[in-house]
């Protein structure tokens, strides 16, 4: 899939910085980056003040949680990718 956020988010320019908005038609599943198996999306949220775990940039980003999977994904408009974070 060529969309780095799998349709969950769209990148937007807000007051000179990159931010995310919810995608208009979000999928029910996205592929696991390790196995490729579909992961069922539980929640999708946008935050206007978040810190990317990969590039440590402060700005708008998005969070994705999954059903029966403890990992979270952070959508970074600066990195332009989903950053996977191990859950507790």
C-alpha cells in the first residue's frame, strides 16, 4: 500500500507545521509490520500535541490501538510513517 498511514490519517499543513487529521474512510484492519497479518483497529485518535517516539519532534500526531494486540502505533507527520510501540 502506498499510503504511509493506510488511510487512517491524512497529512495537513497547519500554521506552518505538519499535522494529521482522521482519514475519511478508515479501514477496519491494517497489516502487521512483522508478519503482514491483518490487525483489527480498535481506536484512532489525533493529538495536536504529541512527541514522536522515533524522531522526538513535538507536534500533531495520531495514535492507533488494536484489538487483541498490546502494541500501539504512532502516526508521525514529520517521519511520514507509523512508528510501532510495544505495549505494556
